[in-house]
C-alpha cells in the first residue's frame, strides 16, 4: 500500500516549514485537463513507429566508456579537497538536523492510526484520523486507508485533491489516484492522472505503462498508446539492461500490428532483438520476426549492444560477416568498423585492431565517432607500435581540442615520448596539457609527472612549485588523493632543502587526514622512522575520534532543490516503503562533500543501512577525510565491513598473513561477493584463477580447486590467504611487492625490481608501469590501514624505509 511499518520521526506538520523548500519543478502547479476535454497524447512530431525505431537504430549503442582499457564504472561523484571551517565561521544555507527525520505519526492518536494502517485495519485508521488536523500527511494516510478499504471513489477524490495541494508528493498522489479511478472503471480520469506524473519521477515509467494499457485495452486508441510509451524508448544513452525499454518496444510492436502497420511491427521487433538481446522479450521478438529480413543497420546496432555487454566474440562474429559488404566512409560502415576494432582491442588483438581502425580515422569524418576511433587506435598502437601512438594521440588533441579525450591524449603521448627517451617532446606535451586543461582530470597527473622529472634532475625548487600547483588545482583535476600525494612528496623533498621540521609537520598532516589511504600509510611509516613521537601522537588521535558521536547538523545545500531528496524526506516521515529508493535516486554528480554525507546519514539514521552502504563505498573511493571524527567513522564503518571475518582470521593465522590485509584484498577483488566471476576467469572472494588455486591446493595437499569449490568462501579464503602468504615470503615480507604480485604476477614484479633497483619503496610503487597494478597496491594497502584503525587492531602495519636500494626490506 506504499507505507512501511518502521517509523521515524517528525512530531508535527508545521516543522516541515523549517526545512521544505518548494522544488524548482513545483513552481507551476500541475493542473489536470478536465476529463471531457482530454486530448489523446500523440507521438512527438507525429512520428510513426517505423521512424521511431529507425531513430533508435541510428544511435550508436556502443557506450564511450568502452573506449578506455579501464572499463571500471565511472565515478558517481567527484569530491575535491576542502579546508575545514571553524564552527563560529559557518554560514548555513539549509541547515539540517536530526529532528528533520521524525515521523509525522510519532505519538498519540497519529501513532495509533499509523499502527492500525500497518496492520491493515484501514477502517480503524480512518476513524482515528477523522478528528485530526487535516495536514497533508494526515490526508494522505486517510486516502490510502480508503484505498485499502476498497473505497475507490473516496480514495480517488482525496488523492486528486492532495495531488494539487502537496507538490512534494504530487506524483505519488497522481499515480495512486489513477489506480483508484481504474478500480471504478473511469478510464478517462485514470489516464489523465497517469499523464500528470512528471518525467523524472520514480513513478513515471509505471504511469506511462498504465496509461498505454488503458489507451490500448479500454479506448482502443493504439496511436495514443504508442505515444504514451515513446518517452520510455527515446533515450540519449543506450540502456541494454533496462527491462522497461524492452517491454515497451515489444508492446509497441503489438500496437503496430493492431494498426496494420506491419513495417512498424517489423522495426519494433528488430529494436528488441538488437537493443535488448538478452531480455525475455527478445525471444518473443525473434518469433515475431519469423522469415522477415534482419536489416544491416539493426545487425550493427545489435553487435554494438553485445560489445557493450562484453560479449566480444559474438559481436565480432556478427560484424566480421558484414565488413566486406560495408564500404567506408559510409556512416554505417564507419560504425561497424569502429565497433569491430574496439572488440579486437578488448580481446587484446592489437595488431588486427590497428588494421581495422586506421582506415576509420582516415576516412570517417563524423565528429563524434572519429575522436573515439583515434583514442582506441592510440591505445592499441601504444602496445605494439608505441611510436605510432604518439602521432595518433597528438592528432586527436590537435583535431579535437575541446573533446573530453584531448587532455588524455596529450598525457598518453607524453608518457610514450618519455619511454622512447624523447624528454623534450614529453615536457612539451605535458606543458600544453597543464596550460590548456587546468581543470581537466589529467591536470594533476601532468603536474606530478613534471615534478617527477624535475626531481630526477635535482631541480628541487621547480619540483616543489609543481606540487604546490597541484594543491591549488580546482575542478575534476583536484581530488583528495592528488592533494595527499602532492603533500607527501613535498614532505619528501623538504629535508633536502634543510626544512626537516616543516617536512615532519606536513607528514603529520597527511598521516592524519589520509590515515586510510596509501599516502597516509606512507606518511605515518616515515614518521615512525624519522619522528616516532609525532607518529605516536597521530596514532593516538586516530584511535580515539576527537568529536562527539552526534552527526547533526549538516548542510543540505543544493540537495534541497532535488525533487528526489525532498520527496524522499517526506516519504521517510510518512513511513513509506519506497523512501530509501527515492533518496537513492538523487543525482549525486557534482554535489559537494557535505551533501553526500547528509544523504548517507539520512539513510543510515532512518534504518536503511543497506541502502546507505553503496554511498559509503563510492564516497570512500572518491575521497574522504580520515576517521578522526566520529561522524566520519560511521561512513568508514559502512565502507569497510568485515564479512567472513571468522574465516579470514582462521586461515590468515595458518598462512601467517595479517587478516586486515586479506580483508582489504577481498574488498578490492570482489567487494565481498563470494560468487564473483571476472571476465578473465578469476573466481570468488579472493578472485583466484583456477590454475593458481590448483597449484596452491597441491602445496597444501588439498583436493584440487574446482571452479565450484572456489565459489565457496571457506575454500576460497583458505587458498587466497595461502597464496598471499607465499608471495610475502617470496619477497621477504615486503607487502607492496606481495600485493603487486597478487595482481600482476611475481614475474612482472621481479622485472620492475630489476628496472628500479635503487628506488625506495614509495618511489618504486610510483613507478610501477602498469596503472592497474599501481592503483591496486595503493588501494589494498590503504584499505588495510583503514581496517586496522576502524577495528582497533592490536598493531598497525608500518612500511619499512631506509637507505636507497633497501626497498626489499619487509614491512612491520
């Protein structure tokens, strides 16, 4: 019925005035068209089904996220570093405190009424509410109680009025009113209310399906039913996993048949087959296609969809048969060749990818496709023809200076130039990037590379200046990690300039602010080696949070203009079962750090910890201050859970591995999903390859590790901790080497040790040539430190430092 039995709490309706701000979408009240004057909806521009489908097939289904070799999900939000504000200096915009979560039905008669409703005693609930002040929450519970009683006319009338009077909940009221009118068989009124649900609402898709169903079955207005579903299938970005889109296309195919529009039916079935190949609707679509032709543009669209779903071989099989018949620079040929080349790159067939992609970059001039083709070509060339990749990357940066890939291209061109000893060229490319893209996501990386080069030349003042510029960056180039890295390396440079005291103060700051990060671990380890008293002070402060456990108040800021947030708060106070889902629908991109904190704490405080956890994980990934504050520690606890802890402790004891390190490794490898399977075949919590697991099992004289056994937590953790323990022994206790070996293999680590024989540990990690492994080492060891601080481990890991060439020293 839409309300949940767990209640939180606000006490009285007037309190909402202190928090609620009319959202931008409520400036103009929604007014229903009088039923008698209802105009059946029409498709935008009067487009028929064939044109609607053709428009979908013309949009490439290959998402740009696949252009990069790193196919991890993009950041949910980017949090730049911010300086703390003293309490007396705080200027509140939308102050939010814990009272803002109190239930509307927390006490007295209202509590009794809510309890009766939750027990489905709807008549009793209405009777209790009859004498209460008719605030919007009271009116809503009364209306929903009438709905529960089967008093459809009463519910419809009350919800219709409430939809006009309560903008925050108008979409939910319209939707429930439509359902009530349906129960009365008042189809026109129901359609009007479904149509009143606004785009962007969580009820929008269901409302469009409800509207289409009534138009089809009750009004026999098939064209209007198609128009009702059109917004669901008309999207700017591909959504191959969206079951609603697949269902909408299949429904549109049926509606086309009813109108004797057999060409439209054919195209709609092709849309299901091509854009949603693994949906249950695809099977029905294939039956509908029967002996009809599979049009080339739809074959290309299907191949692109398969590729976006990582079904590389099937996509290549489809495209490989088509390429000889498609001549460049035809638009469809360009799409097909680009998709095939991308599939080859994903399959590591780089030489073949180059042969396919080069003609695309030379003959296809589409301003969207060509820069993407240059980018993918540049990657494959960087593997097998590195000198050619420099020219390709530079061509991308030159021809498309405003493209999001332009700064990436300059950075990668600089990297390849350095590898080939073209130092002057590398410096030129980095300087162009720094000058032209100061707020891009590679600005900090470019400045760090310049620092590294100045440092190698002994130009310490210039090196310091590059690091200082990193700390001053704004935009997407400024992240918590980039600033911590700059401060750490500035501390490493200062003693050589006779500024040791300043260096230790800076290390102390990094150790405190980034305790659960790689650079915080490095800073603390250096202090232990160089200034042990300072290190002890930092550890004591981190062990005992300095602030009280009270979270509130927090700044709501721009969240108060987000319809999902404002509606989610109302739903929490109503005890609505969908409150958490509404809050999770908040657009988190571009939000400031405190807004994201508020979203987390609202979910957590309202008993929705399961829904708060993904925000905490993303928050930690994007940047979060150290757990020196009790409020921050709550986020860390959600981001660093301890599932399977008993098994981890038991097996790590036998393997002589720190259990916090193994916990961190499992978190990074599988996010604690025991059934996890990687695209390369790694299995289970510790993501073990079957061959590696079998080798470890033989050493332990265990039954061979079958794939099914590796999906069992007990077996997987035992073999994973044993393997990690063996790597630690192989590298004399050096945790960075062991963790790098777990990711890239011990042979690769041996080569990197030989390549940088005189590097200290921090220098060595910074120079790992494989970005995936470099970031993996930092994340796993930083996460291990987080576990040790959060759960008060008996001892803290300290990385060993000493003279140059001592990077093989074990960690303590």
